[in-house]
C-alpha cells in the first residue's frame, strides 16, 4: 500500500511556486490524498559574486494512507 510520496519540481518564479502549491492543495480532496508538507526554496546561481540565474524548487509531500488505516 502506498503511504506517501515526495515530489520536487523546478519553476522559474516565486509566483509559479505558490500557484503549484495551491494547485496541489485544491486537488488533494479530489484525488484522495492530503498534503503533509508543501514548501519552496529559492536557488541562486552565482558567477563572480553576482546572481546570474534564479530558480525555485517546490517540494510536495503527499500522504495517501496511514500505516494503521487498515487495522481495526
């Protein structure tokens, strides 16, 4: 039985990161999971001390069932 999954995504903007998290939260009830953790982290690429690129890493942990859910 699948208990939980962890997924990481790369997006270009903070707005995209927030929208993705909100989308997963909206889909949770329909698709039968709960969100255990939803977060994003900013990652900067530097060259000679200057920021040359920025990405955001979104992490979603989905819980599908508890370990004791089928125990009566």
